[in-house]
C-alpha cells in the first residue's frame, strides 16, 4: 500500500498552544490517594508525594492539569482541603460513592503542581454551590489584598498567591448524572454571572464554560447556543468531552473514532462562531477539550466496588496497544485543530483511565498510551501545516476513512518538521512519501515507531510489552509504516 503527504511552508492551520498537552487529576479512585500522594511509600517525599510518579509526569511534559474534577467538583467544598489536616472533615462523596478524606486539597495540590513543573486549571462548584463560593475560592488562591480569604491562605502558610490563571465554570452541567445539573438557561445565566464576578476580582484569569458532555447528548448544539447567548462576552473557552470504547471488538471502527472527534471540534467551533455573529462581537471564543481518552476496560469491574470506601480502585483501565493507536489518532486530531483547540486534558493522569499506573507501596509504570502522548508533548510544538493526503481508504458505518492518519508540525525554533503518522491498516504495511514544499534541503533524520504484533498487548509493572523503538534511517530509502503502527518522523535540513 502506498500513501503520500504534501505540506507547504506557507499553508498553516495555526500555532499549537502547548496547553493542548494537558491532563487531569480528579479526586476519584486512586488518582490522588495512592497515585500522586502516598506518604507511606518508599519513594514519597517530605510532603507525601510519590517522586517516581512525579518523574513520569515530567517525562510527559504536561503543561497544565485540571483539578479537582470532574463530577467530583459538583459536590465539593474547597475549604475542606485547606488548613490543618487534623481538622479536615471526611465527606461522603456522591459523584463516585466513595469517602473523601480531604487529606489533599488545593493547599497540597498547588505544591505538587510546582514539583511536577505544571500549572493548574481549577474547577469551581456550580452544582451545589455558586457565585459566592467561586469568588471565595478565587480570592483564596489568587488574592493579594488584606482580605478574609487571602488572609486565610496566609494563615495556612502560603504568603504568596497560587496564581491560578485558568478556571472551569463547573463540570458537565448539562448531564443528569451531575449533582445539581441545570438547564441551558439556568447554567448559561449562572456561568455568565459567575464569570463577570470572577473577572472583577481577578481580570487576568481565563474562564471555561461547560459545553455538551458529549456529541451524543440530545441537547448538543442547542445547549452551546443558549449558554453562549448568556455568557459569550464573559467567557474565553467552551469545553468538549469525549471518550471512546471498543466494547464490540471492532478494531477498524475503533481506529476511525477520531474522525468523529474532528467533527465534534468543527461543529462546536461553528456554534461559537454563530454566537459571535449574533452578538456582533470582535472576540473569538476558542475550545478547551478538557476530557478525552479511551475508557471502557474497567466498567464491569467498577460495578463490583464497595461503596463508601477511601480511594477504591475505580476506572483503572489497563490499556492495550490498540488503545495507544487510538490515543495517537486523537492527539493528531487535536494538533490538526490547533487553530481552535487551545487547551486539552487527557483524562486522567495517574491510575484513573491514565497513562501512568501505580501499585500501593510498589511500582509505577508507563501504560501503552503513555508513549504517543510523550512524543506529541515533547516534539509536537510549533505550527501545524495544512496537508494534502493521498491514501487508500476503508469504510465503516457508511463513512470513508483513510488508512493514513497524520499531522505535520513545523518547529521554527528547532528548524525541524515533525510528522506523526498512523497506519490504520490491520493487514498491510504502508510505503509513505513526504513532500515538503518550500523546505529546501530537509531530509528524514529520525523515525520512532510504536508497534506490536498483538493489538491487545499491555504493559505492567513487571513487563513492558509495548514501547517505542528507533528505526534505522537511510538516505533515499522509502519510509515504511508497519501495519497498525504509530510513527514519529523528524525532518531537518542537511548541514
């Protein structure tokens, strides 16, 4: 099978905002307790954080992490996670039917974020609370004046403000599984008034309003237009969430799902632009794809978990090589929509549908999906180029899907071109040609490949069955993409 990519230096989709390589830590399962935080672990630092996990997070080079939820935030009292740990209340956490000890809260998480070299995307509770609580939380985190909540932070040992610049106005407020979920009219008004008040307190912040919880929601479209009719001028981003599964064990369909993701992004951007026209606004509202991943392996076992326990092993998907291909396709989709998607969060980061897994008291390791994300974050920086792709295709659900999924990124700082390419064929290798117009003297210098003969291969703390390898590059030879493989190709000018 043959395929080709043509890219021209002059034809640019947009500049990649590094925050598209963000992630997510929710107070859910073992994401916090037993994930990033385990004071009794041999690798725990003085603050109780697992240093082996921090090192893996640094390898992923995550620029921003959403916190503390997720569904969790809609019943959360942020004050519970501040001050003297001995006085913090234990709560029945209704979103995930667990007990929240509040041993870790914003006080601790902002310290962890510094250790992990990342920023925080903070979510406020617009489910069971509202405007006043959001303002109090913002003042606690960012306040500099001699006022109650800023002084409360100082009393708790933090003289300097946390300086959190991105805030989510609730989570999935259109969904009936959300505590305190609302109609579009109710949420739109609440989001608008909360946004205006928060920006009066701190004009430097950026705000994310809840879009639909998924493209499949019956209210998708109508929800966005109604919310934006209220809040367009007050907010900066609209959120998108999506998760894909392979319950039917249909690999060709599974590998095509990023085409739906692409449509979801373009449709939501169009809704934002329709609101812009209606408002006669000069401002463009962009997108925050702040929950995305593969999620399905753990759903049956989660039904067996006992309720009202501390940090149960919830949503612990063990990912396959097949899942890594899908995550790679989703990353390519985000890169190719960088003109509108300015932030995104792989949900989540540790243990809970995550690239990093841990054992309580034991090992930490990289799941299969770790590697496409790591290489995207490390090298997928610069301008995404608009491409012309020629590739054979296959058909799923009356939709034509090219076997080749790819993005092309020009990094001017490094003077290199990085091509991410996935061969979705289950049977045939692909001979790929890359034409780089107006890039004189550029040639292939590096080829990293992620491949396994077994689509269901998994990694564990004892064995890494799926890991990247360097392919020998010879001048003038054709580029071969193995069947069902993820690839990163680097092009640089000859010296």
